[in-house]
């Protein structure tokens, strides 16, 4: 592979704001996907006093071939974590917060109730805060999805991650159709806005991407994210292609043509990048 293009590089920024965010996260013993998944946008987000909270530990029961989060036997849930999340949201003064998790197939409900408790605790302390959650597939269990629906987050995000033709290679323990069904169930049984995203650069064709976007629009997915896959280490899937800035502009037009009005598409876009800005006009 060629070297990482310049437009995919981000400078290290350490300011008073980033120090405050790190201090609050450390004080509450919280994980973030920003750190654990080596997100390239973490410094930009920290500058804006925001972070994507990673709940239920920092090891995953699945072993997706693109993800930098370790796969191992997870620890028991921290029952105080929802309260600590809510306190961090309050201390950071967040108007919009994003909560994601590792996959917890070891739990009967996949951690759905833990997500719900985080939502309830945030609403107790800062009821004005909008809440977006980015969840695993819960193995498609509708009882787990009902728990989420009852907690009523503002946005429900579940990433499809990649196209159907590459899905099993990238996510051997997942299922493309189950991921679609999860989003469809939330959309059909609630007023919660739905969101999904995928990476490009794993060897997919433009037709593959178009088919995936059509699948997402068919189930009335509201918000879309697309970003460049960057290989976390030599043990992960190799990058098949670095999309150019011009090609990302073409993907934006493809999203419009497919019917998406709310999207973030670009080389460094990740699931929660500019989440509040993207969803603002839905409310």
C-alpha cells in the first residue's frame, strides 16, 4: 500500500480544553471510543468539550477484523457507570452526547438495560441533553431493542460497517441482514431517529456502496456516515484503497441521489463525528 495520504493525518493538539476533558474522563474512570479505537478526530472533539463514551468495559466479545478494540473475556458490568456517565455529561456541559459500547454477547440482553440506565441517569441530571447511542446488534433480539425503545434516546445508531460482499470477512460474527433488521425494528416501533455508517477502502465497488445505501434507505434510515478505513495495525484487514477527496464528493452525491438528507461523508468521518450538527435539522 502507498503511504497514508496527507489529508488523513491529524496533528496532535494538547490545550487546556483537551486536558479538562481527559481529567473528567479519568476522574470518573470512564472509557471513550476516542482513545480505545484510536479515532483520528479525538483532539478536534476534545477541543469542543465532547467525547464518545464507551460503556461496558474496553474489551469486546467479538473480533471484527477492522477494529482496534481488543477481544477478550470481559469484566462484570460496573453498576455505577451510568451515574458516572451522567456526571461527566453534566461536568462537560454537553448539549449532545454519544454513548457507544463494546459488544457484550456474554450478557443475556447484550447490555441493552445498561444502555437504558445511562440514558435514564443523564436525563435525571441534564434533561435538556440530547442523547445518541451507537449499539451492537444485540443478536437481533427484539426484547433488547424494546428496552432501548422504552428508554427513548434521541438517535439510535447501529453501523452496518461495510457492504454485503465484504461483511463476513470484516465482521465474521455479525450478519448484514440482522443489522438491517435492527435498524428497521427501531424505525417501525418508535419515533427514534435511526443512523448507520460504513467504512470504504476495504475492496468494495461503487455498486456495492450504492446497494448498501439503497438497503438503508429502504428501511428509512435517517442519518448516514461514510469514512475512510485506516488499518489500525498489521494484524487488521489491509486497506485496499484510499479514496480521494474527489471520490468522497462523489459519495456525497450518491447519498443525495439515494435519498439521504442528513449525512457526514469524508476521509476522517467516524460514527459520532459532528453528530449534533448532522441531526440538528431533524428536531
